C-alpha cells in the first residue's frame, strides 16, 4: 500500500509525515510487530527513544517491513544520560546500532533538564551530528520558549521540531505560536490523551456522529488542521488504520470552536521530565 499521509516541510530541509506511530511503552517484541503492521497499512513515520528501551524492536520492524529505508522517517531521542560533554555522540552511535541504521531522520533532545544546564552544549553536539550525516534533522522535546530562546541566542540554530504533550484538552497555544514564528514544527505526543478522559467528552461523540467518524479520528483531524504532527501509539492494526483515516474529511469552523472549549487550562498536563515520553 502506498502511503497517502501528507508531510510538513522542515526548516533545515526535508519533510516529516504529519501522522506517525508512537511506540512508548511497547517492548521490542511488541513494537516489531506493530511497525510491520503499520507499514502494511501505510505508515512511514515511527517515533522511539533511547529511554523507551525498544529501539532494537523498531529497527527490526523497519527492516522486516519491506519498505525501503529512504521511505521511512525514523525519530529517536536522547535523554539526560547523554547531555553535556559530547555524550550524545556515543549515545546516537548506540541508538543507531540498536536500530540497525546508518542515520535517523530526526534526533531529539528528550528533555531540557534546565537544572543541569547542559542542553545548550548538547545542542551544539547535535548540530555536529547533523553535519556528520548521522541525523538528517535535529530538534527538541518538552522544551519551552525560554529554552529555545537560549539555543538560538548561543548557537544561532533553531530546532526543526519541538515534540510536546498536546491535545484539544492541552492545546499549548502560546508554545505553538512561538514554534510557528520560528519555523519549528510542533509535534504532539499523547495526541488523543490529556489529563482526563478526553475521548469521553460529549462534544467528541457529537462531532463523531456528525462526520461518521470515531472520537479519536475527530481529535487527530484537529491536529492535522492545526498544522501539527501527531504520533498516536497503538499496536492494534485496526486502531492503526482508524488513526490513519483522517485525511478525507474536514472539521468546519464551528467544529473547531467547540473543540477549543475542551481546553483544561494552563496547568493541565504532566511534568514530562518524570514520564517515559
């Protein structure tokens, strides 16, 4: 099956598929099967991290998928163990070995960990890794505008992507506006989640009935129409296919206005420094 997922351009060149497969907290065996199944449905974007402990399975799934490497977009992330003192060099080499790949399409700093004050030096290492061809694009995860301001001030290089917890319940409007102003693609982890049971909201049932879709498809369509990249996690092929079937309908202005009312406020969400994401 040929992938029909649209892509968004990245500031440094290349593009990123707007919908991908999240893999936390699947183990190696589960994720290998999930990646192969996802490839058969049309996915070409998979997201993992050193911290997830499943890069081996992701790499095996990519290899077994029958999809050429250059059609895949593979993201991994390096956590606090690889910050400072060029630790990211060995960190990425180890990730590539586990993945069985020569390069990743996107390499992210998993968390800023500002109390360590090492994310700028880590970013400088990431720039060199991109220049060496081991990462086609580099970005960050769970960074706030102040963290990115400092990267720009001290290196002059903006992240291509900022991956953050984001959903209609946790819309992060200020962060999204900041990212857009700096040509940074905003990518949503936990895109159909939130601090509560988002999918049980009555407005989602109403909109799902209106469009002949499921509540999760309504939420993913919200991400698409807001110019976001979403990486829902699933190992169920039927759910994967459902998540992918969001490019042939459109939410109208009233639909989007109703979804805006799901905003749980600025304090919603989790402290991502203390989760697996």
